């Protein structure tokens, strides 16, 4: 639509006739800025010479790609590509290591490495808060609390019961071993206050929150205990520990347990990376499918565009993992960007295949690659060259961006030049919704004029199915033709043959029937 508006010499925004370059001297400055047209380009599209490299794609590369053996090799190559991509996806690593936020020569990197090796590997502290404390005057309730603490202390990321810091354990030790007394159920809270009154035990008071019950008695509302952890060096182990301790807390819903560690603030972000990545990829692919169905007149070809985009993203995620890139916020953004890169190669090749007027699939591939093979290579090479300057930057975020963009461009070009043409020529053989056959305008047709001894009684009839004129002719032979005496008539009808004679031949009335 905008092309037609521009061709008519109108402004594509307001639809008004533009100012020609010949009238620029009498136009005002707002007209020159907002409504000045461009000079017409006298060069026609047919005058543009074909690049030599386009001939290479049409005459050499496309026939080689359409060879049966080469197509089989391409199919096998695609299967191998999917296999290694699947292996990479199964080995994916989530999370952004804090050390990767620093430049490679940062002075803080050795300190972070020591922190991961010695402090996060063994001895990190987890805080567990019991928001709904039971009645500790009941011995059964105290036993259940000990059982709950035992569940936390026996996980894969827990050091054990020896690494639990719980005020009730020290209280029992004080009364049992130091004073040789037993805990009295009804006097539990009084004995607890007495124990906390000691200067040595006073820090434990920070782990207990008191409140009054309905009867006005002071009771314990919530409390806290600490737990030692191990094997927390990598982000994957930190995410596993977060999920594991929260799963243990969910087994005791009556206590409304909350687990906390400063790393949890980061692991919560790591946990949403995969769901958000999958969700964004699905939404982006759905948009691509919708646009492809609207703009490409062949539904099957639009389906292959969407499938190629999904295949490219799948390969980017898999080979990104094999290249040592974790799935984090940075790589997630570049993966979403790769959908835009991937749809360029897929949509262009597919559309070129659809609009080709060739009858055979191999000829359609030749037309598509001849027209779009070299432009695709130019676009891919220009993008790769532009981002190659980032390969030497000593920053993880920039290196991640470079690797992801390089993978998306390379895999997208591989699909556009190898995999997609082979798949289209194999599975898409039907006609599209676009009429690519040359049409005939019957209003612009002129009746044929037949010279010679033939007289046209009817100029012809239209054959709608073939868009041609089928003339109905009655041919009257001249006297020079010797007729068979057995013929029932002196006239002979020959709708299939017209005998042309010289323009100087004389046709007298007696020669005509």
C-alpha cells in the first residue's frame, strides 16, 4: 500500500501530493522539510545486472544441493545437529555466578574463589524460622519440633545434627547436666526465662519472640534455629539447596516455616530463568507463526518457517551450553533476540521458494537461492563481523552476548542455505495460494486477422479454463483445390487448419459459395 502511495507521488504519512524538486524554489521551508519528494529513479528493475555470485548459487550450489546423495547427507547432518543440540539442552546450567560479574583481571576474583572453595562448600549458615510455635509445655510438641529439626539436619546439603544451633538443646543441657533437673512441662516457660536470664545465655533471647495468648498469659509465638550447610559452591547447588530446604519446610505446614539465607535472593532469580525463557520463546514463536501465516501464501511453508525458528533456538540453547555459557538473564535476552535473527533466514528462503514460478521443487530452490542466497550471506557476514570485536572484551556479559549472537547467526544461515531448502523441496510440493501463472486479459485481446482463402465467420470463443481464444473457422477452398467428386458438398470445413495464400491472389465471387 505504501509503495503505491509513494509511486503516486504522495506523502506516505498524510497522503498529500509531495513537492517536486522543480518547485523547490517556490515552496516554503516547512514544505521542504516535511513534504519534499525525491527524484525519480529512471533505472528499471530489469536493467539491474545479476551478481556473479548469484549465478554461482543458481548454476552450481543449488543443483549440487538438490542431488539425491547430497540431500541425504544434509538430512543426516540435520539429525546429527539435533542430537548434539538435545545433549546440550540436557546439560544446561542455570544461574549467574557472582564471579562472572567482574572483569577478568579484577582483584576481587581470588577472594570470591576462596569464598566458594572454603566457606560455601562447608559451613554456610541457614536460618529457619518457625512462625507458628507450638505449646512447649506439651512434651509431645517438643518431640515433634525435634523431629522437624532432624529433617532439616539430614538433607544432602546439611552438615548434620552437630551443626544445629537451637536454644532448646542448650536449655536441656543446662538443666539436665549442670543442675541435674528435669524439665517440668507446666513450668517450661518459667524455666526458659530463668535460663535466658543468665548473662551467658542471653544471646539466645534474640531467637525467641514472645506474645500474649487469649487468656493473657505470655507464650512463645515464634522462634528461630540455625543450621550448617555444605556443597553450596555453584549456582546449581545453591538452587538445589533452596528447593530442598523449602520442600522440607512444606512437610510441616502447621508450623509455617520460613528458610532464609542471603543467597536465596539470587537463587530465586535463577529459578525463574527457565520458565521465563520457555514462556518468552513460545510467545515469540507464536507471533512469528501468525506473521508467517499472514504474509506467506502457503500454509505449509509458514509452518516450516515456524519449525525452522524453533529448530534454530533449540540449537542455540544446546550449543550455547556446550560452549560453556550458562542460562542466565543475559543469555536469556540474547536467546530471545536470536528469534529475530533466525526468522530472517527462514522467512526469506521460504518466501522465495513459494513465489517461484518454476514447476519442480528443485527449480524453486534454484530460484530462491539465486535471488536470496548471496543477500543472506551478506547479512550474516556483516553481523558476525560487527560483533566479532566483542570477542576480546574481558567481561563475561559481553562474551556471552557475542557467543549467543554468533551461534544464532551461524545456525540460522546453516538452516537457510542447507537444511530449509532440502526440507522444503522434500515436503512442500503443492501449489500455494498465490497465482504465479501468467494471466491473460481478454479485454485487451484483439481478434486475429486471417489472410488468404479463409474467411473467419466467428472471431472465436473464450476458453476460461485455459485463458486462451479458440477460434471457430470455416474454410472455403479456392478453385485451385481439386475436390473429390464423391464429396457431398463443394465446401470443406477445417477448424484445425488455415491455408494461407498470397495477398495478391484474386478471389472472384464465383469462387465463393
